[in-house]
């Protein structure tokens, strides 16, 4: 017979159920799926604030949360991002698969709310969050706060959602725990989006050859005396300004006066200032497209937005910058109407290419400058050209770290396989530097690819030195344009299938970094082929084996 405590009267099963429900209801579970760390930061802030109000709080990545536990939860908030073309972030992929499957249980006892993070320059904006919200409701869960969809400038909306959640807790969670005990703590200076560190530039060096079709830079920044922490696998967010030549073109195309006064989020400034440092003027998003369609009364844009053809809309957004749209679909608008149609300029993230132990007081980046011709005119990327073209030694740039806990080195004796074509090689330079500093005995295998060996073999001398010194045990390269038939890293994986499978059997961790749209899926398929052919598995069994490797932290991706 069950009792609550020694000497207490026994409870019947119904009373025990009510007691357990009451206990569970006073607890808040905060779950997050985050690709870059933004969602994790929002979730942890909510959990901290709820704990300060006296509630029992569990904050956890969806990668570490067992999906079967969901039916035993009473109150859950989800902070989940959408990655790339509508995919769940890596740490939420398996939970998402479970939730959307027939295995998901009825959730009639669950109250929930979802905060969705996304990028509205993609057609499937916040799709993962929308899917979570709809599926939870379909399984019988009760939504206690509506779904909130946040774009790249998510901070204000996320803060408002968290505040509403906290205000509802006395109602939806029942009696809270003991009143919070407040005490003074000493806090270190934290660098983040609202408080970036102004890092001096130490070096800005082109590392592609004279005949390369790319301009890739190795950039070194000083962190001396900043106390700014990072680990191999993390990213660095960079706060930049838009290309001045692009700002001038937009102002001329719309016949604006650069010194015209506009208001951005309640602050008055000149149009040039707003377009230079406050608003996104390169990549268009769905909000801009809708606004411009209305302002210009464009039937063509309206049809593109309304016909439901996601592929056509996605292709349009990918191929056009804002300058292309205002030129192709002219509209008579005021400077204020134009700035109101734009979203905030967001920081750009770059995988860190250095180990802090090997380079104390420094952080290194590998940046490919985005410059190209389209529609008969030059085009520029915002962050990459700011870093490559407008920063030299002694200049400063605003930065802050973005931890990536799902992209970390394993135990020192564990082998690793690093797959990083193009600038995807950046974190693996950090990995090797760190393993050398550790004296790690684990074997290291690198797969690298780019266009031409003579001009695009990034950090070639370093890799050759590491190979000679025994720090790098194997390297396989694929240069796509050095022969008639193009060869990519996935082809090298197929050619080395037997050896690669032996490394996997020996406990190797597989890392993939780089392009999410094509490379990551091609590499994933190549890994499936390796498991299927070498372990003699069915396709479904190979897919399950790869999922198992991901669950165990032995298949990690940093793709963008």
C-alpha cells in the first residue's frame, strides 16, 4: 500500500494520481532545439527566471530528452528553430521524427507553448515550430500560450513570450515551490548580441591563389584581456555594416535623399545610416516581398506569393537581392515606407578556425568573400565583404561567441573523421590544433574538397605539415574542376568505404561542416551507402545505424 510519509494515512489510487498530477503541474520543463545556440539561450533564460520565481524547472536539449517521457509531463515549453529549407535543427531531429510518427502517444494531460525561431528569407519559415505546435495539439495537448514565430531579430518577441509564460505560471502550474532565495553573486562580463566585444584585427590574409575564382580570407582577431571564452567547434557572431556601394545603389534606384530622416524602432536617423548599419538590404525575406508587392501593387509578385508554389518562391528569394526587386518591380514609396518594409540587420556567424589553447588571446576565421554578377550588375554579401574588403590590421569589429555544444571533440584517444569542403574546413583546423595541444593519441582523418588544387587548397601547408608530423593520420581531397568529371568529397567517401567503416567500428566520431543545401545531404547519402555496403545492412537498417551514431554523439554536423 502506498503512503506519502511514515505515519500518514494511506491513499487510494485516485488520490495518488491526483497527488502526482499536482506535483508534476508545479514543475516546468523547458525543452529546446537549437542550431546556433540562440534557442538554447532563450530557453535557459526562461528556465532561470522561472526558478527565481520558485518553480521546479528542468531545462534540456531535445537531443537529451527521451521522447517517451513526454506523456508523463504536465507543463512544457518548447523553443525550437528551423534550419535551412524547413528542417529541424540537428539536436531536435530525432525528437521531431518521433513526435510526427505513429508512435507518438496521446498527450491529453500536457499543457504547452511553442516559440519558433526561423529566417524569413526561407519559404518554410519557422516550419519546425509550426509542426511541433500543430502536432502537440493533434495529440490532445492543451496550448496555454499561442505559437510565436520569430525572425532573425528575435530578441524582443522572445522576451515578450517568456514574460507571458512567467505571468501564466501561477495559473497553469498551480502552487509554486518555495519563494526564491535571492543572494548576491559576482558575474563575469558577458559578451553577447547586445554587448559585443570590439576585437582588433590582427591579420586579414587572402589564402586562395591568384587564379582562383574565389577570394577566401584567413582573419585573425585579438581577444587580449577580453576574457571572451570559446571552444573548438564554436562559432563567432560578427556584427557588420552593409556594403556602402550597395547602399548608394539602393538610394539612387529609389530616388531618395541619403540624408532624409527616417525612424527605425523609435530612433530617428538618416536614411544612409539606417541602410548602412541597422537594416537588412541584401537578402530579401517573405515580409519584404509581401510589403513591396502591396506598395507597388505588383500582380506578378502577388501571384508569386499566392500561388502556393514553394519551389518557385524559394528560387526567387535565393536568386534576388533587394536591389534587384526594387529595380524589377518599381514602386513610388517614401523613405520611411521603404525602411518599414525591411527587417533588422542581423549578425552573421562563422565557424571558428582556431584553438584558444594554441592561440591564446586570439580567434581565427575563414571567410569566403561573396561577390558575383547577377542581372547585369555586381552583387555583394554583407558580412563577408565587410570582413574581407573593409577591415585591416588595427581596425575593430564587434563580435561575440556562439557556443555549439553539439559539435565537440570526443575523448582524446577516440578517432575522428572530419568532412569539410570549402570553408567548412574551419572548425577542423581548430580541432587539430586542440588535439595537438592535448597530446591526444586519437587518429585524425580529413576529407577536404574545393574547385582547384593549385588555387583552392585552404591551409595546404598546415595540413601537409600535420601529416608529416603524424598529427594528421589521413587526408583525402577532391578538387572538382581539376578533371573532366567532377569529383566531390562524397565520391572520396565512397572510394574509401572499407577503411571508413573500419574507423567507424573502432569508435570514430564523424564530423561534417559546410553547405547544408547540397553537400550535407550528399555526404549523408554517402555515409548510408558505406554502412549499407560494408556492414551488409538494408537501407532502413543503415539509416537506423546512422541515427544511432547521431544519438551517441558520433555523427555531428555544423551545416549552414
